[in-house]
């Protein structure tokens, strides 16, 4: 049974979403204040966090930022009002995986939740064009796709879902440069057109976790005037399977 944390202060929306999440077989935990929601995100270890932006005490952007700062990698879906375009941008930049704009249909909500759960099980095969060995080793960096586990010099690195998908895509195609628009479309989908700077934020967070020296990246390189690529010189460090 999937455990879902729903942080929302509109009780009508809470009741509606709770009914449909339970229909999906989820165990639903609710919080109506931001500070309580943040604490439950830490204590309850949910499989999905649904987070409204406008909340009492602590807003959704701050909660999301603090969750990611603690290396909690749980997928986060943010709920935003139609007029709050800046909140969508900020939400994605601080580590949200998806967002829905109010008012939204129940059908769309269910589809988004199912997609998030589905991605948790997938190997990201589509994004990598099928070139997807189960285990990839680049020098001291090890990527286990089935287990969604990344080790750096034997130590486990906690990555958010989008950070992991970015790493798998780039490392599965060493030397291939991807521009920000391409990465946005492949990892986030076409619904996020115009948010290319979100890619920069996620690349920076990913580098901060895997690069020994942020000022001189070893794994994820910048292709000037284009975007990013995985260092093809490390390909020889990958064992044949």
C-alpha cells in the first residue's frame, strides 16, 4: 500500500482527494498547516507528498525546499493557483517533481499520481533510447538502475526522482550533449515548456551531490552554448556486461 501525505488547508479539496487516493489503494495522511506537514514528511516516510503552495505557518515552497535540503527524495506534487505562475517556477526549482494548477479535474489528478507511482518502478528505458544496462560504473560512481541506487566511492547518494532520471539519461549516453529544452522535455515532459532554467537548478543540485569539485566537474560537463553531457572519457571505466 502506498503512503501519501496530503498537505492542504482547503478541507473540501482534502476530502475529495482523500476519497480518490483511497480508491487507488493508498493510505492517506493529512496535514492542514505547513509546519505540521513538514514534520510529517520527515516522520512518516511517505511514498508521495502532495503539497499546496498557500499554507498557514509555512508555505509549500519553503516546505519543499526544506525537504530536499534534508535529502528526502520522496516525489513531490505541488498544487498551485492559476495566477501563481512564479510558484510553479519556484516549486520546480526547489525540487518538486510535478504540479497541478487549480482548479483541476479529478481524472487529471489520478493520472498524475499513477504516473508518479509508475515512474518509481520504471528503469527510465524510454528516456535513454533503450541503451540501459542495469548497472553502470564510471570510476568511483556506481548507478544501479533497478534499485534506483547511486553510490559514490561506496557511499550511497540520495537523489530526488528527477535528479536520478537526469543522471541515468546523461550517463547512458556518454559524450552526447543535450540542450536544456531537450532535457526538460525528456525528463519533465512537454507540459513544462518555458521552464528550461529548472534544468540548471537540478543539474547544480546533482553536481553538488556527486562531484568532488563543483568548480571542475568530473562527471557532468557543460557543453558551452549547448547544455550538458556526461564525461565520455569515463566510459572506459565502465565494465562490460
